[in-house]
C-alpha cells in the first residue's frame, strides 16, 4: 500500500508540472489530413513550441467524433524527435536562440503523423487535439493563462470519400514590427483542385468552446485593422500595440458544385515588437515586364488559359540599404514545373516563369513569396501573394515522338466533345490509324509525321482548338543483359544495354538505388539489402524515340565470402612449382548466434540513437521501482548499416543512464539477443540467446557497458532484439536512460512485483527507445564450410583444396571460386603468377679459320635477358675463357675445335643455355706430287693445300707447249691424251697467313 500511494503522488506531480510547462510555451499549431484510400487517412499534427518550453513527447492523441455516431482516437508519432528549429533569426545568430541555450527568441516545430480509419462515411467528422494552457503574454484573450489550446479539422467524407485537406507552409510564428505594415500569407497548398475560402474565426478552448476576447478585440479583428483576403488568405495590417496576439484562420474547402468538403484551422500568435530595423517594403513585388500569352489583371494577379505561359519580374526592396534580401516561396509546390531565379540583393529581382498545363484550370494556383531582409538578430519579412487565374482552353496533349509502328495517346481537355482532323500527313482512317472520332482520348498510329487538330465545344474567352504534332522517326531495337539474375549482398551485377543500330543513345535507369550510375548503358548494381529489385531502363534514340525495358535482380539474404587469394611467389621460372592458397578478411556470418571463433581482437563502437529524451521514466531497462522487469528493444538492420556497421561479432552492449534512481544492485541481471525480421514489437519474442549474465549488476550515471563472455554473431541483414531482465527481492527506484523516439513500436516492457522477471508475458509497447552502444568486429570465417575451385587446373595438384601446389607452364592467372555451402553465396578472386624463361641465342663471325682466330660474338637472345655468361671452351686462355659482356670478342690462339657456351639470365633469375662450335686450323701448306698414273692408283695430278687463298697452275710439255691451266686448287689435271713422259709445271699461290708460293718443277706421267 505504501508503494501505491507513492506512485500516485509522483504521477500527479508529473502531470501538474507538465501542464505548467505547457501553459506558457505552446504557441500554436494545425491539423491536416491526407486520404490513403479505403476510409484510411494520414493525420498530421504540427505543434509550435517556444524553445524555453518543453519537448511535447514522442506521441500525441487525436480524437475523432462524427455526427453519424462514429468515434475514434489515433496516436500520432513525432517524425522529428527533439523538434526542428524555425526561429525567425538571421543565419549568423541562429545558434544564439533559446533553442541552443541563448537568449534570442527561439521556436521549435514538432511534426506528428499517424493513420486512422474513419467509418462510416459521414458529414461531418471532426478531428481535434487539445492541451493546457495558453501563454499568459497573450493580449487579446481574456485570462489566457487558464485557457486551453484547441486545434481541429473537419471532413465531410460522405460528400467526398477521399478528400485531402489544405496544408500550411508559411512561417508559423511571425515576429512583426510595431507601426510597420504587415503582409502575411499562410502559404496554403491544396492538391485536389478544390476552391478555398479564408476567414478569421474565434480562438477555441477545450471541447471547441469559444474563448472570450478582451475589449477592443474580436475573432474577426484579433489585431485592430487586420483584414484577410477571403480568396487568397493574405493578411494585411499595421500593428500599433506591442505584445502577443492570437490569430486563428479557418480554411473552408468546396468542390466544383459548391459543396463543403471540410475545414482546417491554424491557431498562431503574432508577436509585435519594437524594431530598429525597417522590414521589406509592403508595396513592392508587383508584376512587371509580363510577357507570354497571359494577361495581367492586377498588381499581383494574372489571367491565362491552359497551355499559356507567363514570364514576369517582381522587384523587392528594403529601405535599409545594407540589408540583403532573400526569398522563401511555395511556387514550385503550387505550380509544378515553374522556375524562379533571383538577381541582386537590395533591390532583388525575381523572374518567374510557368506554363499552365492542361487540367490546371479552376485549381488552386495562388502562390506566395516571402521576402526576408536578413536583419540581425530578428529578420524582418513581408509576404506577397500572386493570384493566377487559369481558364480552361482546348488542348490535345503535348507533341510526341514515336518510332516505327508505335502509337500515340492523344488527350483532349477543355470541353466535352472533341473532333479531330489531320492538317498534314497521312489521312485519318478511323479504325485503322486512328481509334475513334469524335472522342476525348483517341490513339493515333500514323505511318509518317502528322499534325492533328482538335476542336471542342468549349465556349468562353480561351480558344477551342489545338494542334498536336506526332513525329515519326526510325525504329530501333535494343537488348538488356545482366551478368546474373541472382546475387548475394554486396556482390556486383553488371547490366548492359545494346541498341541496334549503334548510335549515340541516352539512358535512364530507375530507380537509381544501388546502381553505379543511372545514365549510362552499362551500370553495375551492388545491392546490400535482400529482396527482388526491378530496374526500368529508358532508352532514347538520337532522333528522340523512347523505349523502355525492365530487368530484375534477386539479392539473396547472405553475404559472399571475402576471399583473399595468395601465392608463395608471383614470379617464377617455367617448370617451377608455387603454393596457391586463399585466406579470408572479416566475414559476415550466414546465420546469427554465439560465435565459435573466439572474442574480437579489435572492435569498433556503434551508437544507435542520439536522443536525450528523459521526461518519461519509461521505458528503461532498469525498472527498479518494481522488483521484476523484462524489456525487449528492437534495433533495425537499416539503422546499424547506416552507421557503417556490417555483419560480424557483437562483443558488448551499453545503455546511458541520465538519472540514477536505484539504490541496490540488480540481481539475476541478464541480457539476451535474437535476430528477427520483425519491424515492430507487440509481444515478447521467444528463442532469445543469453549473451550476458545472469549476474548481480550495479549501475552508475553514464554509459553502463556489458562485455559478453561470448560474442554474438549478427548476419548483417536481420533486425536485432535486445532483452534485459532481472529478479529483485525489493524495489528502490528507476534508472532513467536517454532515449530516442522511433516511428514504430520499438520497445515492449513489463514490470511487477513478486514474479520471475525473465518470464514475464504481458508487455506494454513504447515508441521511445533506449540509446544503445554496440562494440563489434568482423567475424572469423568458418573455412570448413567453404567449397573451393581453382582454375585453370593443368599443373594444379589439388584444384578443390584451400591450399595447393601448382607447376607453372607459363604466365598464368589463377581464379578461385569460394562457395559458402550453407548459403550458396560465392566469391570469385584472381591472382597472377608470372612464369618466364629467356630464349638464348648467338651468332659468331667467323666460325672457322686459322689461328690466331679473332671471333666476334653477337648476342641475339630475347629482350628479357638481363645478364649473360660466355664460356669459349678455350681452356688455354685461362681467365679469358669467360665473359659477361653481351657482345664479346675472343681470340683462339691454337688449332682445335672449340665449343662455345652462352648462359642467359632474366630478371626473375630464370636461365637458358645455348652452344656453338668454332673450328681453328694452323699455317697454310701445299703438297705437290711428282708422279701420277692415269687409270691407276693416282689417276690425276692433284695439288693439295691447307689455308690456300689464291692459286694458279700451268703445265707444259718438254717442247714448252702449255697443256693445262687452272685457278682452282681443287681441279686436278687428268693428263688428257698426253703420252708417258716428263712434264713441267709452274704454280703460284698465296696462303691465308699471307705466305706466297712460287713453285716450278717436273712431274712424271706413267700410263699403265
């Protein structure tokens, strides 16, 4: 019972404190909605909070009531935890606002969103939000500090079953200057083309009650002299009193038949202050220099037809010459396709251009431009509203380019009956090259370029005709290929487009996610999240013909091995052996669970969540205000990978305690982990793996780190659930941890007394999640789970082994494919081995001769020979028998046959050997016989010699008659028909060494 009273006291105290904070710092807000179909709507709540105030929290409740009896509530969650600063300060002073701990006026916006189903359809649904209390500084409301803030929007879903409300885009809490004219626009954007009506309405309190105004102020005149343009929503006034003034605008939305579709309101404060600054001129910004096919109907208004264009300038000025002007506009949202460019600082000129597309008539085409003067610390501003009235005209759609036999869809707008005709080109044949006539949306299939004219029954000031040119250009074809249809995570897939005929085509791939480029023919897709991805490629020919095709890639939920091949030597000789092998970098496990490869050698730190939410004590892993507690917290894989964390081993977890309430240790303190595909938590998940504890744990303010005895392996793609539970026998107080808001149910928690904490079964869900720090490292791969394949296989001893010898027959690139037998994912890696052998050869000149013989050797080996060793085979020459010159000479001094050996060596130390022979002879000599016997043993008279280079012989009979003459020592005399007898010879010769021979003598011819 003691504990119950304490809890009740704390709860009341917290509620009271929160309301006091809200009383002085909620400055306004609005509600809008977007139809999602099937009676479902996205509800958006925007709250504007003084930075001296509080964080409204992670969620708010919207209440729905209807006149048809339906009720509902919706929880909307914050999309920008901690708020976004929107202070009206100059850039150099923004860090000095109260949002950052400074003294200048600061303002946050908190954006909340959620979904709700509103059934049955009804006129009227009312959606509302309320809180206490308003600011005591407000001047125009009676006793404002006691009044609630109340926001609402309405919806007539029976009239329009899927309507979108208008939304506000302008600066929400404007600071304005006393005695200076104010032009202010709410910057409303409406996407359905409905009509809008603006009015000033009464500020509301809880339940939608009308709040009372102080004397001199009313709902229609919350600031004396204020006026609102009912069609554009522009406010104009000149404030004369300092202070805060609540101004509430209602925007009513009507369809084309005048039926009310819904309303929305914005409740904000205008803060009037003394200014030394002069705000931008309220009379500047008028339309000037208008060109195009439109008509100016007022200083800030234009009338135009669909299909027409305007091009105008607007000049903005400020009396403070030193101010530098800038603008903020909703132009591009209201008028898609418009352009705005600015020049100059003060005055500043804006050039605005827009072409009204078909269907833009009678839609909301009013846009605003807010001019800021950059004054410090609080910027002055002025808003100008430009009313663009677009009238319907007849249009047939844009000109088109088709190729070959393609068809063109024509679209008639601006009228109800559309007649089509051909102005130039092949005649129209309904049912053959033109689908229908008259009709609004015919399909044309001309065989050549054709100009069509459409005429409608439209009446009014805009023309009821339009021309459309369908340009027919040469057809082409293309193929799309991909290196694989399936892949593992981070493994690249090569895409390629091949057009026929070849030419300069342009390419556009969509989406561009995971692609190396979206504008080339051959991008690479490297996908890091599992799933099936469909890419559309749009190919445009040089003539403008457009075609599309799609490819699909399925990314399996696993990472490939990180194979790192190696070789014992990258440069060897042909015929030598090397050792091939493959090791692995840090890998990503294919499954989650406790590691089998030991602790992390080195770790990196990853923090998920950097919020500082501590207003709510819950959720916290340390609910010691209760004896027993069990929390499960969901951390998404996308959050981890965004931090650069890949799959691997998680070795510790830590939580950051901001406020310590516990005074005793946590007994049975246990941490568990599990991988999951869940993206939101609702019930406790079974199958958790214990990574820490149970232990008795003591906590402290700051980061409390728990080192796991055995690391937990994460597969890099699953979301992670972290569970903390404990069992105490007494209660003390909660340890409040720092938390970050999430857009999903990220935490479930149960706390109680007298139970088993780790066995609790009935949790509550939360969208504030404790920040966590993981220590992690890459996992060590299980090489036994891999299958290996080396190619090419010739010379490889064991092609299916992780390590294998290989004998080289030449330069070889080895490829190893490593496949994870569990996941089927494979990695391919290559390594080059240079295997060389020099090709050695030489020439010698001369290769024979008499000693001393001087021989020139020329090395004709391959270019990779870097060193040579010659051995001349001349042992008599001693040390001169060898040489390392590339082209040496050698003198052979004695007669003999010499074997010359050349050994060539390349840069890798590989060798080749070649030999050659040199024949060396002695001095010249000549032998002259003195008798020969034709027909006998010596049938000719033949002179023999060695080293004879010149030779001549003459033979005479005894009477001096010359019988024979020759210049060839190898041509003997056979005696002819001479008789037996004595003959005379004369020989002149010269030897190789230069010796001259002059021999004369007699010879005997004896016939048998």
